[in-house]
C-alpha cells in the first residue's frame, strides 16, 4: 500500500567536483548522504555511469520507503522541460547536450526531474531553509564560480535559454578581468572562491582563500584590503540584483559563506555605503545539502500523487 508517510524522493546534486545524493523523506529529513568524485576524465558516459551507480547505492537504502521519484540538480544550463543540458562549461567535459532525464529514466522505474544545481539549492532553501517565508527571493551562490537562482511568486524563473539567474556574469567592472564566458569584468571574477584564491596568491604564492580569510581576521592589512575589495564588488552586484528584481530577500550560499565571519558585517556596511535601497541579506541555512534537498523537493512537487 502507498502510505504517504513512507514516501521518499531521491535528490542528487551533480557538480564538477562531486556527485552527492540522498533519499529525502517528505518532511525534508535525509537518509545517509552518499558522495562520489565526478569522473570528469571519463567524459559524458563516465559521469552518467557514476550517477547511475550512486542512484543504485541509494536505492539499496530504501528499505520500507516507497521511492516515488528522482530529482537531479546539475551544474550548467538546463532545459528543465526535457531534463537535458543546454550548456555546461569545461568543468563537466562532454556534458553539453546530455539528456540526463532520458538516460536515468531508461535505467530506473521512476520519473526524473532535472534542473540547474543552484535552482535546486534555491528550492531547498525555500522549502526548509533560509527563505521559507519569502515568495520572491534570489539565491546567490559564492563557490568555485558565482551562481544565481531567481524565485518569483514561489516559482523558479528559467529564462528563454535556461540562463535566468546567471548572476555571476553581471558585469560590474567594465573592461575588467577576462571571464570564461567571453566577457570582461564579471562579478564571478571578483566574488567567487576562485577569485579570492587568485587574489590571495597575489599576496603570497602559497596563500589560498582560507589563508587570506584567516590573515584578515588577524588584522593583516594586505589581506583586509583584498577582503574589502571583494566585499565592495559583491555589494555592487547585490545592489544591481535588488534594482533589477526587487526581491523580498537575497540568500547568500556556496562555500564562501562558511567563512562569512570575516566579511559579513563589512558586506552589510558596504551595501549601505553604495545605495539607499534596503537590501535584506541572509546566509543560506542548508549548507552543502541544499542542492540534494531541493532536487528531491522538485521531484516531490512534480509527483501528481503527492
Ligand atoms: Zn562571465
């Protein structure tokens, strides 16, 4: 019998470094998280195989649970209607054009929903994270790159090329640092973990963003200057987002948010220095589980039986 309380959805977060997943109960609680390294050197088929193996290993944990669908958040531009990849960078070689939903549905007897990984994280934060009260909000993820997701009246906005919310490529410095998207001066070149690593190495060749943050906390003047510049550029990006979309809230997530003690107050200060607008900023609450939880939630929302 299909007892609703035993229903669960499989949520997968597929990035250029790792593929993570879990079974997610209808209350948002997780069964154990499984994670494998993304075998990018094997190209599309290798990545699909790793994804299939991960799904199989998670399904073995289902026990009494009644699995009702699979949700996948993948890096890249995703056509969520067909569950395929419109465009992925070289972080996922060969991934452009992959029909993820079709590949997985051929192998498992469950409906599959696919969206962009940052979109999935936004759905997670909206369900049981930092944005449960907001109908319209933006998630900006500060990780290897800078990703974004836009939720308006409770719905993800996808844009006509799956590119809505590509906030990392807002130009904030005309003629600035060259970006892998072909533009110059993108936010991603100033406010991502990769950018902070690069700026840390300008101080000392063996520094990374972690060392930079530690040094700034200890009062190192050069490190503080770099953090201040990061914060000013991020503030400008956030103000532009607020101007454009006027969301109720902007949630900041991604790996850099873990080090926010060293920059959060400075960011709030920088925002007030650059605008009279009132921005509501909050750190994400679900950490690196947001994508898994949100992907499962997408599968749940697509489940007509729910
Ligand atoms: Zn760019």
